[in-house]
C-alpha cells in the first residue's frame, strides 16, 4: 500500500466513525490524553480533526506553518458539526486523490518526507477512529487493508514515535489475538 493510499484508508475509517456519531454525543467528555484542551469533549476532538482536514490541501502544496494559520481562530464546525467535518474531509480526500504532493510536508512540529508525512496523518486518523468508536460504543473495526498498511508504514516506527509521546507503552497481546488486536497492542491502544 502506498503512503497516500494509507492516508485515504485511515481518513475513510475516521469519517465512517464520525458519520455514526449522534450529534447529542458531541458534549461527551473524552480522555484528557486525547487533547491539550482542559476537560475535552468529543466536539473538541472533532474540531481538531476538522482543523487537520482543513490543512491537508495546503500541506500537499508545501505550505509551511510559518506562513500563518488561517484556521487557528476559525469555527470550522459551525451549527452542523458532522456535515462541516464531512465537507472538509471531502476536500482533503480530493486533494490527495489529485496527486502532486510536494516531496516534503511542513508540519508545525517539523518537516518530513511526504511518505512519512502521510504515515503521520494516517496514524492520527486510524487510531482516533478506533478510540472514538470504542469510547462511544460504536461497533467498528479497522479494515484488513488498513491494518496491513499501518503494519507496513507505522508499526516499524512505533518505538521511535513512542519516544515523542505519540504512543503509550506497548501491550503484550493475548495469545489468541487477531491482527487488529496485535496492531493495537503494538501501539499501546488496546483495551480488553
């Protein structure tokens, strides 16, 4: 799986979960480690994902964060948070599918080759999709294709990224663990 395909798979997984959120649940508290916001809610998390989606076309075009942040103060969710997120997701998906990404993504936390940058973006989306679904009790599983892509592009870097605080400590998987559980254990997210 190419890194841009991995991104598209992870982005689709997150959208699948977002589209199943009951708007009444947006005020639901989420674990504090999901956000730098004090007492975060699901709406705060969705807002962060909307922000991330809004940046995708600029990232692919090589726009550095140093050029300013047009989305920092914007209310990207408005009165219809799910539909607003979906519109930003559509734009991000179209930008990735159009191809032509610059060789270097200029994130706020550093510059990375586009292949690694796509892996960063996919990681955030895939594991948040699983975490949100688990938190809200939404039946959801990562697809076999997405698991394979994450195992190819993310799992080999798990220990390095763990040092940056991206992942919690790894968990020993149960003996009868399926591929999804093994992946989630490798990145420290599995909850029995």
